[in-house]
C-alpha cells in the first residue's frame, strides 16, 4: 500500500450540506481536492465516505495525516 501524498499543508475550509454524501480524498492524488476524483486506483488507499448531518463550514484535512479523517486535527503542523 502506498503512503498518502501531502496535498497541502493547511486545511481547506468548505461548506457541507446536511444529508449529502461526500468522498474525501485520502490518497492526496485527486485534482479535485479535498474531494476524491478516483485517482486512488492502484494505491491501495480508499476515500473516506461520509454523510453530513448539518449545514456547516468545516476544516478538511489536506495533509492526509489527520487522526480524525476527513477533518483537520492539526497534524500538518508536524510536517
């Protein structure tokens, strides 16, 4: 299995909508960050699929090292 590629060293703030499903890129290769575009094929990594339970702005992890995927937990500060 390949290690995740760092897509950014700061989180990306995005608005998520209640009831909507999302696929967060866990491999770091997607050209549609922070969302999956299928670029993980062959890496052994899979996107994190989640459903939003409320409308809100969230900090999405871009370094792909978070302990709380798909959300930023500050792991980028250790890179």
